[in-house]
């Protein structure tokens, strides 16, 4: 049995890739970009955020241990399983994931997005075209607030009659009664 070569001779870098399956698309009428848009995740996914943090942690650890000029790379690959979309963006349904993706991109995680198609007669997966990434158009503060709230385990404070997020004090409640 041949011995496996683990010397990394001739290897310029290693690349960790997290692959995500994308099936959700939004109608063009609801998009600020005016086109049909693929989105991920299609529900709240703490596991997907955890995967992004793992990629970020790997890149950070690689910076500390890299003695040669070789640096590891990390990427998230979104495979869009439909051909009726023009762009891809993180979905507003999971604000924490959207925020985590922006942090991952800032940390050096690469984003790749391609359409794929399953050929019904042969069962082959066929690569399609590269899909343009568009950041979610909601303001970053929205995602930061939602992420912090999610980390605390709450669903958010309800707004009182004045529109403030802080609930009325006990004294105010007593006066109202």
C-alpha cells in the first residue's frame, strides 16, 4: 500500500469550502434590485452561522501559525438549484446569518455562487453560470440589532404606544390604570 504524502510539497495553499444549497428565490417585484433573487437561508439557521464562524476561526489561526508565505483560504460556495434568478443575497429571515456573512467576508472568507441543474434523465449535476452577489439592502444596524437580540435569546422588545422599544415603567402603568 503506497504511503500517503503529507509533506505539502508543491502545495501553494489549502482551501476550506463550506457548501450551501440554495432553493429560495424572491419575486422581482419585492426586490430593490428589480430582478429575481436567490436567497439563503430559507429559515433561521444557527448552524449555518456556526459554519461561517468556523471558517473565520480557521483563517485567524492560519495567520498566527503561517511561517512561510503560504496562507490557507476559506470560502462559502452557494449552489443555487434554479435557473430563474439573476442575483444572490443573504435572506432577511435570518438577520444573524446575514450579519455573520458580512463579518466573514470582511475577515477574508471568499464567496462563490453558481447555479446548478440536475439532469432528470441522467441524474448528473451540471454547473451553470456564476451568479452575482448582492449584499442585503437592509441597513447593517438592522442585522446587528437582530443578531444581538438573538444572542440574548429574546424575540425583541415590543414597542409601547409611543413607539419606544423600552416598556413603560411600573409608575406609568399605575397612572394609566
